C-alpha cells in the first residue's frame, strides 16, 4: 500500500507541476505582468520552496484520502477532490482577493485552478489508492 501512496503522491506532484507551469507560466502571464508590483522579482522567487510546498501538499491530500476516506473508488476520489477544491479554491482565490489588490479575474482563476488541481488529485488517488488502506478509527481491535 505504501508504494501506491508514493506513486499517487508522485503522480499528483507531476500533474500539479504541469498545470502550474501552463496556468501560471503561460496563461496568466499577462495578468501577472499587469500586477508585477505585488510579486517578487523573478530572480528572487523561491522555486525550490514552491516545489517542496507542492510535494508536501500533494502528499497530505494523498494521506488524508488514504487514511480517512471510505469507501475508496474512482468516484469517491473525484468527489473528495472536488469538494476539497471548492473549499481550498475559495480560500486561496477569493480569500486572497479579500486582502490583496488583485483583479477579480485573477482571484477567479486561482479558484478555478485549485478546484481543477484538487479534482485531478482526487481522480489520481481514487484510481491508485485501493481499499486495503483502513481508515483511522475503523481498525479492528
């Protein structure tokens, strides 16, 4: 089971990295250029830290699903990811809009990206993590 969780974490990390590159590196570049006074200069950005955060958050999503969600299935994984995506998307996108002077379209994009990334993560864990992981609290004594 540990190997499946490692594989799911690696798959989530790779997929999220690709999504982040496409969205933040290409699609949202114009908006980031218009608001560049809000961001670190590119030579001061901490890419390694961002990759580590992505890996740790992906691992957390996989572990939460693995240990706390039952029954495990593709449908359950997608639902788990979508619900988590709505909550975290609202927090990161709309929450940031509440205290940062970013355009509403950027907040909406951040919401949509988090929703998509977490739904994809749910699809991955639903496909790769099987029922053999027992949710905490459901182990027999």
